[in-house]
C-alpha cells in the first residue's frame, strides 16, 4: 500500500552528507540531534589524574556502574554502536549493574549527565550530517511512502482481520537537479545523505521544514544545462524516514 507524501514541480532543497563527528567535553553536555534519526554514539572516557564514575544518563536512558575507577593511564570505551564496553581493552560488563543501550534520540536535543568524582574527559563520536549544500530549482521532486502490514484473523472467529503496520519505505524521484562535483563524487561512492525541503501548509499559510533522512541514490543520468552547469537528470533513490522540524 502506498501514499504520495510530497510532489512539487520546482522546489529548493538542501543536500547534506552523513559524516562521523567527534566532540570533546569535560563535564555534562548537550548534543543537538535535530534533523537526524536515531544514532548510537561511542564514548571514550579518560582523566588527567583519577576518576570514579557511577552513572551516565542521556534524557531517560541510564547506565550504572559498580564504581568504575580510572587513572591517567586508563581508557574507558562505551561503544553503544557495537555494544562493546571495555577498560583498557578488557570487558567491563560485570562492572555494570544497570544498562540502557544509550542512543541519540531522533530529532531532539540529547542531554548527557555524569555522576562522578575527579576530572572527566569525554570524546563522543557519532554520525551526523555535514554543512548543507543548497541546490536550487530542482524539477519534479517527488516522495512516495509505502507501508507494509501484517494481517491477522483470529482462529475460528468472525472478527475482522486486524492490520498492523510493520514497516514504512520511502522512495524519491527528481527530473533535474544541479549538483557540484564533490557532491556527485559522494553520490557515486554510495554515501548516505539528508535532503531538507519545505512544504506549504494550507491551514497555517506557513512553510514547514522537513528532513528526508537516510537517502541513497540508486540511478540517474548526468549532463550539463544550457548555461553549462553540471546537472543530474532522471534521479531516483530511497530513504529511511521523514522528520519534521
């Protein structure tokens, strides 16, 4: 079952590539994950002298330790992406008394806090989107949504068949898109992108910002327009989700 989500003959879009980013902190911090889907970070924790770490929280997620102690020669790795938890390369799962699989919640700010004593150094590595590249006057930009359902009818019953949505897929097409060479190389290398666009709300008379995330381009033609600008035509691709600003 499919439903058209967005269709516009001419629209401005912004394209950003998914990158891996590392930020450094010495206390509690906030990571703004707006315009991004759920991602799992890697935390590398060290100290300049000594550190006793008890609890880490992110919004409503919590990981509680049985008093992990670090000195200046120790490194604690909390890899929530691969579910690896190590101190100096050795597994510390037995030192964890309560654990949530901590992730950056989609499309909101994430507030990390630490219960500790000593000097804390945290390097956080996570997937996010790079600086936008604005592409003007994309032609025939269209997004389609397709929902898949499981159908179930109770045995020996006259009840109606129940439907439960199990997945949602998005596909996109564009008739023409101007592109720079760097972005085109990334598309050829099958990188992941985000497309930012605006929808006009007939009720509020306002433009509403949307993020099409997890975009992969599947097929296209390449060429030049009458002004000699590099363009892609007959573009198609797929995406993972649509987020609202």
